[in-house]
C-alpha cells in the first residue's frame, strides 16, 4: 500500500507498512478516523478487528475502559466521563453543542442502568429510565433532559432559551422531550422565549419579571438599533462585557448606539456579565432606583 492513512488533521499518520485495513469512502478516497472516543464496535466497523489490533499495537488507539478507545486529541472532560464509567452529558454536553449554560465546576456524566448500579458516580439522571450509552457525548435532546434535573429553574430556562435562540432545536422539538416530565419542568418551559442572545439576558429577564416589572426583550427601538431589554417605555437595560463583545468594533458599536438612543429620549443602564451573574444585588438596586424615579415612564428630555 502506497498511501498514508491519517487520523485527523494534525495527528500522526499511520504508514502503509502498518498493514491496517483501509475503508474507502464513497468518493473513492481513503476514509480517515477523526479524533474522538469510539466504542470497540465502532472501530471494528471502520477498520476491522485486525485494524483495531494494529491501532492498539502502534498506540494510536488508547483504551480508556472496557469497550472504549481514544483516538487522537480529545478534551479532558470527555476522557474523564468515559473513565468514570459513563458518557459526557447534561450541561457538559450542552456546552459542547454550543449551548450557553451557567458556569459549572464539575464534569457532568451519565451512565446506563448497569453502570448506575455498579459504579461510584456521581451520575446525572433524567426523568424516566436511563438511556443506553451509544456515543461518547450525548446528543442535544438527551443532554437537555438530564440538565432538567441538574439545573435549577433559572439555569434550565437559560439553557432552553439558548437552544431556541441559536436554532439548535425548535420549540416543538424541545417540548416533546418533556412530554412526560413533572409539572415543575413544564412550568419552567413556559417561561422560555428564545429571544435572549445570552444567558445573563435570560437571567435578568426572569428576575425582573419575578419583581413584576414591565419587561420587553430584544426590542427594536430604531430602524438600526435593537436593545436587550426595555423596562416600561423608556428604560433600556443592556448586558454586555468582553465575554460576549470581545472585539473593539462591537464595543464601540454599543457605545454609539447608547448615544443614538439617548438622543431620542431613552435612558440606558449598561451591565457586564459579572454584574448580572456575580453582583446582581447591586445591579438590581440601580434598576430599582431608576424605576422608582420614573425613568421607565418618561423620556430623558422634552421631545419635539
């Protein structure tokens, strides 16, 4: 064999002399193995039993636990999940799929029925029976079902809002996952709207609504300007920070928008990620003071 068989971009190539059976893709070329974690059955389906044995001998396949192998470079969290006896799930898997989730220090792992009974864990659980563990990372529906039990109500709504806003699932698809869930979960789903563009926006929306403030989300205040939150008619709440506006162009755009909205009568209070997540009491105090002063009911100047 004259070709080289690669294990993903940037990973060492397996020389033809290794005599690893090669599987041809539909295009007729050689089909690479991507970096990741695979079950024994998955690898055998790709390279055959002899091929897997050769991968192990050459140390291209690293055994993590019985029936699971690491190929190439993968995240530490994923390796931890497999070694613990389960698969990456819940908020850890949601984060992998691009969902905004609250910060979490631990790796969230779920396991099948056998591992739940015989391994130490801890393991995340969904409502109902454990699902089989067929992939190293749970798909989005499975992950959000498990997150419903791990996260508090606010965190769950934050995750669902992110899923909806980013178009990762439709409302019907999301609702279907919880068709048999407890009332508390379906009630929490009723608080989702998918309009918030970040977790802190959802957090602020929920907290302000709980205080019975007249809140609107992602409001188009001019032909060119849309803002995060409007309380009443004239008080804008903007939530940003370098975590979400990590370039100077976006940062400058936000300040220019503040000046434009000021010119047409709006009052603006601007907050960072840290203000909402870690210093909410002080941030809320500012908002309540502005509302008490009636800034949400009148423009900042007499309009022509």
